[in-house]
C-alpha cells in the first residue's frame, strides 16, 4: 500500500532523530554461553535439568525451572556488573527460556568490550520490525464444513490459546466480549498474567482474553515511545492488534456496523479460542526485536499453543550472515521446540521476487490472497456516460440527478488556495450556499497517498456543507498505487481510472459556463451516484494479492537462494473486515471507528493461526510441523471456477495483470480448512531435523549454529533439500539429485499411488510408485530430479499421493537446473 510506505519513511526519520538525541547508546541483544531453560540437560551444580523433548511444553511452575531461571538472570547481572560501572548501562530484559542472553542499552564502545568478554557468544545491535498490514469464514467453508465437527461455532477452538505479538488489543470490543457466551473456565496449562489499565484500574482480561502484557523497554531506550499515544499498557493504540486478534479468534456473528449500514457479521476462524496479548508493536515506529523477543519468550513461558506474528524485519538482518539464525528466528525455533505453532506474515513487498521477510523452516510463512468479494460503484453523468469507481456508500436518490460543483469553484476566498482546497479536507474554506444539495467534486492529491488527507474527511466535509454526496477523482497516479474502498455515510465514489476522471472533468468543463475572469456563472453538469454497499462475489477467487511478498526464499544477506520453499501457504489478506480500536489513528479512514477493512499479509497470518487452532483442538498431540503439513498438503491450487490459481503482477506499462501463480507466489496453495482436519498423511519433523537442516546448509558456520542452538553439528541430512518439509526446493540442480521424504499415516490403513509432474526442462520420478501404510506407520519415498535442459529459470512441478480412501496429499516442487 503506497500510503504505508510513505508513512514508514516518516517513522524512519523520527527514529533517526530520536537516536541522535539519545546520543551514542544503542540497544544490543547479547547471547551468552550456557543453555536456556528449554535445552538445559543438567551439569551445573545444584540445578536440575529443565530441557524438554521436541514439541513438549515447559513446566514453568516447577522449582527446577524457576531456580535455573534465577541462576541465569544472576549470571547476566554479574557479567554486566563486572564489565561496566553502575549507571553506565541499562539492562532491559533477561532472556532465559528460549535463548540465554539479555538486551542492554549501552554505547558502541561498551558493546565492543562485551563482545570480547569471556562467555559471550554474540552481540547484535537491535533492529526494527514493522506490522505487515469477515466474510472469510464463509469463503473458507468453516460454518458448514469445519465448525460442526468441533461442536459448532460456540466450541470451535475451545481451550486453545493463541498468542498475538502485535500492537495490543481494545478489550471492550464486542469481538472479544465474554458476556454473551457460555462462561469460560480456566485453562490450566496457561499461566499468563493480566496487566491492569493504569487509568481505569480494570484488568485487560475477561475469560476470552486470558493474558495481556506490553513490552516497550527497547522502544523507551531508543527514545521513540510516547505514553500518551502509545499507551504503557496492552491497550491497542493502533488498531492492527485488535484486527489480527479478531480475525483468528474473534467472537462469531458480530454485526459490522458503520455509518448506519451493516456490512455483514464478523467472526474469527476459531471463535471460541482464547486470546493472549503480547504488545510489542507501536503506532508510529513499529517495534524493536529486543521487545518482540521478550514478548515471544513470555508467550511460550505462559503456555500459548499458537503464535500469530504479523510482524517482520524491514529487510534481512545485515549483521547475521544467514537469514535463519538471529535472535528473532532462534527464539522462534525454541518456541517450536516447546510445541508452539508459529504463523508469520510473509511480508508486503510484492509482487517482486525475493521480497519475503519470513525465512525459516520452523515458521509457517503466510502469503495474502484476494477473496471473492469486490466492492464497485458508478457515477452516471448527464451526457449518459457511466463511470466506474469504488465507494462503499449508499446511492443518491433513485430517479434523480444532482448538480455537480467542483471544490475549486466553491471557494469562499481565492487566498485559501494554499490549503489545496480541491481535496475537500476543510469545509470552512468552501461556500455552503453553492455546495448544499449538490454533488461536491474533489481531487485525489498526493496528500491522500501520504495519509495527511483521507476519504473519511471528504465525506465529513460533504456532510457538514449539506452536499448530497461527493466524487473524488484521481487525475494522476503513480504505478502500483492500490485503492481500497472506504465505507462512508453519504453517497460517495472514488474514480480511480485516470481516463474516466478526464471524462468527468471534460463533461464538467463543457457544461459549466464562466465569465471572462473564470468565475462560474451557472453549474449545469448533473450526475447521480450508484449504490456501492453490496459486494459482488467473483468466481475468479482466490488470487495472490499484488502486495504479497514472493519467493524464492533467501538463505543469507547476499540474497543467495535457499533450498527451502517460501512462502508456505496462501490465505485471505485483502479487504478484510475485523475489529478496530477507536484509539487507532494508523488508518486515517477508520479513525474513531469500531471496525476496519484493511489489507496485508498481516491479515493472512491470523487466518492460518485460527485454522491451526481448530486442527490443534481436533488433534491435541500433533506437533507444530504436523499441523503445518496438514495445512500445506491439503491446500488447493485451483480457484472457485476450477482454474489454476492466478497471481496479480505488473505488466510492462506498470498496469496490473494476472499471471499463473507459481509456488513462489502461493507456496503449496490456498488454505482449505475442511481438508486440513483430515490430511491422511503428514510430513513430521522435530528439533533434530531443524538442526540437520541448518548443519547441512552450505555457508552456515557451525559455530554460529552452536551460538544460537547450543547444539553441535553432529547430525546431517546430506543436503538441505532432504529436510522433511511438505515441499521440495533445489536451487542448484546439477545433472541429477535424489531427495527423500518420510510420511506418517494419521488415518486408517490406506494405499497411496504416487504420481509426479514437472515442467519439461527437468525430469521427475518418485519411488516407490505406490505404498500401503497402517495407522501410525511411517514410510520413506524418494524423488529424483534430472536436468533435461538448462533454461536459467526455475521449473515447477508437484508430487501427488492419492489414497484409496480418498485422501489427496500434494507437495510443490521447485528446481533450477545447471550444467555440470
């Protein structure tokens, strides 16, 4: 979204300025020798082992865990106390559960000293992250296909806890209310606390919301935290956090009302799941990894089942050579080891290749799709022309036309031109007598792109002047500008096509008579605005959204291709209606509103988090990898009309066009929740497999792996492509390569026939061609890829396993062939 990019530029300037004021100190994330709680197997005198096996929760209440945590924290304090004078540094967080280390605010010289200190493994300067910013339950078939099997919507997601690392929550929203539902009992496995609102002294929790914390120490140290707008509490000062929480776990059947119109009923994917809030993102500046890592560490310690992360780095971290190993990804690896499923937004840098900001095999990276709902509207002119546009608004009175009056022709005083009056943001500069009862014509200026003007304000101007409605015409547009429909209370339309805007301007100029000074003698242009409130449902859905980040995945900062396919899966992420915080000013068109309709991979990730909660509810003992596999192998590569999925892309003229989607656009395909509950076979992996993947990836230093995982590389899988993921990626295929996969049967006895297909440049063959698996049994199979011709581009294909009981298990294949 263009508006977002411009706003981010502003943030960057503000942050830079803040850092100059603070002086030379920065926040650094430091890891030190010694195991964190999750992997400590004993060996320190007086402290029992606390390590968990793969996919097992930490028992944080045990004496051994709490005493070892105290031991680690005192070591952090001791190290800092030995190196630096009291008062010359500020420790912000101790990390003990998932990584062993701390965040500290120190000068670059102190950081150098720390780096050389014995027992210190890594010292990294903190870096910034940003937010990656409903009808979808019906679109995904949940009410009829999935919820009934889980006991109906009022039981869907029961006792599953989803943690949100985001901008907080607006707890008073009906999407999070608990008074209209069956009482929520305690969730014994969850131990999170609830902060109280510093102003009202009321708890942020209510049974539906069961944990609420905020993390801002790094933001405060950087000098960018403003308590009056950022709130030193879990309160959502942005809107984004409330929106993502409602998509995943908001209550069912909440009427979405704005400007006197109901746009339907909103519901989360798992409406009975519990919400745990870990606020680490803020309105103007995004967030800092030190705060985000502390939030994730706390969430896993508290016992969440699922983490929804609509957050990612601005670019690959430059300080670490590999994208998989940094404090953020290493913390998530430990979270997955503790049995937590992690969904992360893939990023909004599309449609260009290698724009992903979610890289690692233990994370589910979610791309964004456009669903089947489109809002359209039209303006009918007195000369019979009908101009298409967008506008979520009621129509003008049927069978009537109204006079068109341009804002520039309704100025009270010519000296106000400096206010750019044509964008209709200031009613006081326009003549009410000329505008009243007519349609006000306004221009879409650059102010709308940067967020200093809004469509909401245009509608308020029209209303206060007594206009019957408004038209906003786009006269020039930078390539790739994305226009979203905005709900307004008066008839209104945005003409986005420049040629249609010119038709309107020409008609207005011809029909408006002026004197020799250019003043209007009489307004003769007339028009009427159609009804834009009803969505049009399209068969050509889903499609990969233009903004959704694309693969290939990268393994290091020099953008080398990884032998791991990303994104993993596609979910709805465009024009998603959900809860909003009335405090939120991030989206100027939704200031003060209770709902917002916004787009981004930020909206796609919580769809997957909520659907994962439904799978976890049905299969409580499945690992995060098993849930990921079930989602991916059952996804669809066809749209509603039965045609191959399409992806929005730029044409040579920078107009938007549709192309066939590849796995770099959509991963395995678009999520199908009903099929994911019963996948037949799963590709399971545990902590050792992730280590094997890291240890076999060329270019990763074994010391670096040890720094972040506390494990030596004594386990190999031969080649990173052998990692047991539900996809196959070979970035550098020379002659021929055979990769292996292991499947586990999670259904009845079944015989599967394996078929393959691939683009002609590469031959593909699976072995054995068929296999029979008993319930719970695992079997290996191999896939051999052979270069037939070198094209210099990736070839795409798939392996399909069809069971005689009706299960279909499909994995995408991508490979680029080279000569020897």
